[in-house]
């Protein structure tokens, strides 16, 4: 019995570590994407945000920044879908340690930025 408990605890420990690694990886990718976007490398930024989204489909920064890129590149339906996903998830500004490609909305929640960006598309 004690051996099973120990095995379960070890498995949970490694599962927890794996989850932390993925969270760090998606935040790292979002930050790289943000830097690429700021430097004008939109294609590179898009790939990094997509990779972050694949690692963690619930990362609101990846969603919002993909929306920004889609809007800037004329893919408005894709942008709307990403903004709606941020709004539906009620994303707050403190979920992930990453940045957003909308400097005019500094200090706003991700949900507010997504709502504003969605309103600009409609």
C-alpha cells in the first residue's frame, strides 16, 4: 500500500513539473513573438505565437497577439475568432508573464484589449 502511494506521489510530482515546463515554454514563445513583432518581423512573430498557442491553447497572450497579427495582415475573420476566444475565457492581465502587441492599451486587461480590437474590426 505504501509503495503505491509513493509511486502515485512521484507520478504526480513529475506531472506537475511537466506542466510548469509547458507554461514556461509558451510564455517564452510569446515573449519572442512580441520581440519579433516589435522589430517588424510579422511572419516570425506569427510562427512564435502559433507555437505558444500549440503548447498552451489557453494562453490568452498567444490568442490576443495572433488576433493582432491577423488583423494587421487582413485576416479579419481569424482575428475576430482569436479576440472572441480571449473574451470568452475572460482573460485577465495577470495570468502569464508575457507582453502584448498593443501599446496603446497599456494597463488594460487582456479582455478589454480584445473587446476594443474586436470593436475596431466590426
